[in-house]
């Protein structure tokens, strides 16, 4: 009895402890693998370590992790462990034992691969590895299957995998699928947030590239409304020192970041090259050649580029594949379209020839030129249809008696439905002949518009140092007349004072019998012009150059100071009887109308 009791006492722990130990080991393996996946920044690296652990734990020779491609038609090995590295191997998703497991979402136990019709020996033949038996468990989450884990060739016992092995691998595969899916979702959220931030940054950069709103008495106004956060449209307005005005309206093909980048590049090219271009045709040709050197996405840009001379009401216009601008005469309500004479920019270099793109000369004669993108003609109206060119003409007629800035907002508002996005980016620009007011055009109520050319005051004093305080007082009064803020007025007084000191010291050489200084203050549109004249010997402007600002010595920095506070400072040919004429131009503050 004692022996029997002893035997029972010895047998019972062996029968109970071993299964409990295996179960505990299984749970530890699952817990460790799940924790490592959850903490990983790169699930592929963790997958390799996990496969090594599973392979050794299950006494196997090799293991692989296959994931479905984004298209769902290919299985790709993203990690493996064993004597042969097959990472990156792609197989059709609908073939082989792994494919069968993914499609059926069931685990498969193949004790002898030579007897399985789905087993393909191509990989073995290529790598020299011999597959005898295998286990495959799908990485399934609900109705979705991400891929499968494959375990190859048991190395202990009879060399065959068991049903218990199959159950363990399926459990591990479910944990791995959950971890991989969580990693992908987290990565997707992070990427979406990064993309959103990049789009916001790109939109902010684009807004900065657009010109500031024009004052009401300025002849050119524009508006841009993106369909999404980033726009492929743009416009620009650049005033030259001589009063002429460059402008453009352009539309980049395509959407998204590539279009935004091409938009930014084209806008920068226009602004840079316009400073030295002779006419719009040469300017568009130069931009086209620059774009063709680096444009590798098959994208292109339609653009209207113009140079407006408000003094004579004439526009020189080049149209590269863009919507035809409309010239509208409010007196007769007649429209004249200006069709494209050349293909879009960025298609082929030197397409315009040696003379550049064709240029049309258009005299506005009191009319208004409307330039717009197809985002306006293709916009949806309140009735649900497309606006079209006839709808654009109707909107222009309906709002012709409004100020340019209000007119642009109302035309755009007629197609920007509340709570809905535009089909496409919308850009609209108007250029008006301010010298001849269109018949029927009425100034808005309460308008503060001022004359385009207005004499403010003239002062004439002897060119002596003790008279400079009179000039400073006159300059201050001129600034007050145009309601300039204190800082703006201070800069103007510094510039005028420095210019007059130069006359006293250098032109008249501090002589007690010096000639006079005559100063004219004039408001011209949005600018204040100051003409400073003396009656000394005429100087050569080329000999009056600012010295290097880094050179440390007294004097010689007056030209730097004047140019730093004025928009323009230059010598002009003096009228008869005058020795020298120096002109300062300073843009009036935005609040001055």
C-alpha cells in the first residue's frame, strides 16, 4: 500500500505540472510578443525578433511573416528567420498555402508538403532550402486579413507539427495581427496630422505670395479663393518705379502639393523676371524656359501676363493657353474676348521663338479688363448648373457700378455657395482705366477716394543750413495733410532733410550766397512724391554712389539712409534753368485713400 501510495504521489505532479507549465509559457510568449509590438516604432524589426522566438519555442527551422500589399493582390515577406533570408519576396495573393490561408482566414497544417497541391516549390528551388512540413496562420482581424505567419520544418520528435502547435500559432497570429493593425492606424494618424500641418504651412506660404489688397483708387485689383486649403491658382500685381504695373493670373494643372510647389515657383519667377523684362511676351517666354528645365511631373501652367500703363490706359497682354480675358465697356455693355495666342507654359522650351509669346496691345478707353481662371466659368450657381462664360458676363454687368474691391467679392460670392466648397480654385483680376470713368459707374456711398494727381505744397528757401528747419516743418505739414502716422512722417522728414543737407554741403558748399532749394510735395494715387531741385552745377548721377556700409568712417551714408526709408530715390533730368532734380517716392500708408 505504501509503494502504491508513493507511486501515486510521484505520478500526480508529473501529470498536472507539465501542461500547466506549457500553458504558462504560451501565455508568457504571447504577452511578451504583444508588448514588444505595442512599444515598437518599427514593427518589421520587432517581427524578426518575434519570429526568432516563435521558431525556437516551437522547435522549428524557419519562419516568415507575409503581409498583403495595399492593392491586395500580392503577399510580401516583411520579416523572416532561418537559414535563408527571403525578406522582400512577393507572391500572388491567391496562390500557395499561404495564399489559401489568407483567403480562407483559417490556419493550415501541412505535414507533408509533397502531398499538398497548393505548395509551390519555386522558392525552394531558388534558395536551395528544403521545405518538408509547415504551419500557416492568418493575421485576421474581424473580416479583414492582413497576411499570414508561416512556420516551417519541425526539428524535434517525428518532425511533424501537431494540432496543439496549430492552436498556439493561431493565437500568436491573432495577437500579432492586432499589434500590426494598431501600429498601422497610429502611423496613419501621425501621417495624416503631418500632411495636415504641411498643407496648412503650404497654404500660409501661398497666401504670403499673393499681393496685398490694393487701395480703392488703384487701377488693378485681384481675389483668390482656394477650393481646398492649397491652391493651384495665383495672381500678382507689381508696380514699377515709372508707374507702369505688371500683373498676371495663372492656373497650374493638377492638384495637391505638386501643383502648390509649381505655383510657388512660377509666381517667384514672374516676380523676379518682371523687373528686367521688356514686355509680357518675353517675360512668359523666359518663365516657360525656366519651367521646362526642371518640370518633371508632366505639369503645365496657363497664364495671362500683362503690363498696364495707367497714364495712357493701355495694356500689353500675352496669353499662354489661359481662359480668354474679357474687355468690358460699361457705356455700351459690350464685351471683347482676348483669346490665347500660345500654348501653356512648361510644355516645351523655346516654343515661342526668338520674339517671345505674341503680345496684344489693348487700349481700355474707359473700359475694364477682367482676367479669371476656369474656376469661375466652371463654378456651380445657386440653381445647380455651371456658370459658363455667359453667366460670367451677366455677373460683370450686374456689378459694373460697384467699386472694384466690392465687385470682385460679389462676383465670387455669387458662385461660392454657403457651406459648400468650390469645384476648383477661383481667381479673378480687374484692370481699370481710371483716367476715363465708365458711364454709369457710381462711386460707393461714403467714398474717400482722392484725386490721382494732387499738388500739396511748394516751398522755396535759400540753400543754407539755417533754412533747413523751414524745410523740415514743411515736410511735416505735407505728411499731416495726407494723414500719415508719426513713424511714416519721421522717415520722410529724415530723407528730405538728408537730401537737402547734401545740397547745402556739396552742391552749394555751405556758401553764404548759395542758390535756392525748391521742394514740391505731390500726391499721385497711392504715392507721395517729393521733387527737390537746386540751381547749382549739374552733377553726374553715376558719380554719386553710396559707399560700402561696412566701411567705418564719418559721412557718406546719406544715400543709404534715404533709400532705406523711401520706396524710390533717384536723379531725374532737370527742367530748363534747374541744376539738379532729385525725386523721392514713398508709398502712402494703407489707411490713406
